């Protein structure tokens, strides 16, 4: 299916880094990866994606490159395992079969079943790598809190900086756990924050004006009712982030830990969850994908609660999570509650059944490959239905497809008669919305 418009933008930015790699412009590559001006988002993820593209080769549709963002799930899973082990077995004396390692393995397995993270990790979007960086920062922060050596503090700070350079909204998720770490550690707790600031400052200062304009644009968005803002993020977290089976179990684990006064055991994870919820509450826009960095926050506590329950509790949770993930991958499920109130436009659906329909884009590229070079006049391109995950028009998908197929063509959409000549090809569409090419001029 056509890629989402935002996704196509990230892929286009990755192509710029791919070109730098092919030309061996290493200094420019390093500069742009940390402080490049590539739009409203920081450049680190497109730089990493371009590096992977350079190593793996091929087209964006090829499986090896498509699978590259899925590494985010593995990093997040490993980080959750490390954090869970650290909280339950800080001294590391219980051995591989102790409660800490067993809970860590269960948290890692549960992470791989989260529907929204799995869905977004199949796309070239920055939210899944952002989730991985946030989870790694939480885990490294816990290690540094237990034994605050200079190396651990530095690694924690660099990971915070990397999260901000993947997407600046990392600050909305990490502000509370980072503040909690700094307060626990005293003066040395400021070192990771200074390191993160030094990593992020070059890009922010270079793009400050654009960021302020983007923030103003977001603030001017049509606000949803206050009650929808209050309930929207938790609803998206439960429905899309975790899925109802794991979401309800997580709520139960939170309630049980509060009743037993054991929430302090998981205080960094709770700060992660609470900070993410409060940060997202401030944003007028409420896309479900914004909850992604906060989605795994309750899994360490859930894993610990499941291991302290009946023997069948863990397998039952894994079965429920896997069942929801499989169903959501094969059938288009309803949107999260309140999604139409928070954003009345076409919903952004990141997990759904496979669909081979590319709206005729592939056939159009193949047909144009047999014709001589020249511009193409596109007459009344079809509207893309809401069921297709994209935010760009049909022609805006055709341009990148042609460029990556080695065809540099000018596309003229419904031009004035004087803007055309006899040396053009006409692209029309049949009753079913499929492209007809070549078509005669009017």
C-alpha cells in the first residue's frame, strides 16, 4: 500500500543521507545527522535509516530494509528486561532462575506483543526508534542510579540526547523520570542532563524559529473538549498501545501494587508512565502514535505481578496479548475510543490486514518506463480513501515512486491549457479510479 505521507517524508530525508554516504561526504554526514535542517523533526533517525539503506541496498519496498525499524522492538524488549531485573534483583545474586531474571524475560516477551509498537515498527516512522531510546534511557538510568560511575552517567546522558535527536517529543515522556533521577543523585545527577543538552542544543538552536512556529501551529489546532483530553490519552494507551488484554491486566497490576504499598519498587517506571501521560495531555493533537514511547512503561510492574500470582497467570497474559496482536493484524479493528472526538479526520491506522492494492501506482510506473522522457499531465487524480493509511494525495506518491525507479518526470496536475504542449503524456483514470496510460489529450 502507499506509504503514509509523514513516512514518505522520513524516507525522503533518509535518501539525502544515502546520497551523502554514496558520495563519501562523511563530515557533512556527521554534521547533518546531529544538527541538519530537514523539516520539523530532528535528523538522527533519517540518518540511521539512510545508513541502513546504504548497507542493505535495494528499494524501500524490499523486506530487509522494511525490517530495519523492527530492531526497535528488540532494543525495547532488552531494555525492559534489564530494568526489571535491576529493580527486583539489584545486587544480581539471585541467578538466572531468580525472580528478577524471570520477570525480566516475561517483560521482554510481553513487549513483543504490543499492537501499536509492532504496527509502527513495520513503517519508516520515528516513534518506534524513539520508544527504544526512551526504554534504553530508563534502563541505563536505573543502572546509573544503583552504581553512579562516570561511565554510566555518561551513557545515560548520551541516550537521553539520542532520544531527543530522534524526536523532540521525547522530552514529553522523559522529563519526569529524568527529574526524579537528578533529585535522587544530587549534584552528580545533573551530569546526564548536561550531556543530553549538549547533544540536543546544536539542532535546537539551528531550528529554533521553525520549532516555535510548529509549536504555535499545534497550539492553534482546534481543541477537543476538556473531558476528551483527560480521557483520550489513557484510552489510546489501553486500546492501541497495549491492547485490551494487556491493558486491563496492567491496570489490575497497578491497583494491586497500590493496595500493597509496593509502588516504590517500580517508581522509575511509574514516573515514565505518569510523565508521558501528563506530557501528552498538554499537546492539542492526540494522534495514537504519540503514546508509543509510553506504551511499555507498565510492563515491568505487570511482569512482576504475574510472577507473584498463580503459575498460569504468565502464560495466560502472553496468550491474550498474542491473540489480540494476531486479530489486529488480520482484521481492521475499530479505532480507539474517543479518537473521532480528538481528531475527526481520517484515522491513522498502523496495524491492520495486509493489502496488495497500491492504487495503481506500480502499474503507472511500469507503463511510464516504456515511454520516452517527458512531463506527464495528470487529469483529476483519484482521492485516496480513508481506509488507506496516508496523508498525501495520489500524485505526491507517484513522484517519489518515479524518482526511485530512475524516472525524473515533471507531473502537471490539471494544468491550464497553455501550460501543456504536444510533447507530453496524458494520465487519466477509469471509472474504477485506476490509471489509464497513455491516454489521448482532450
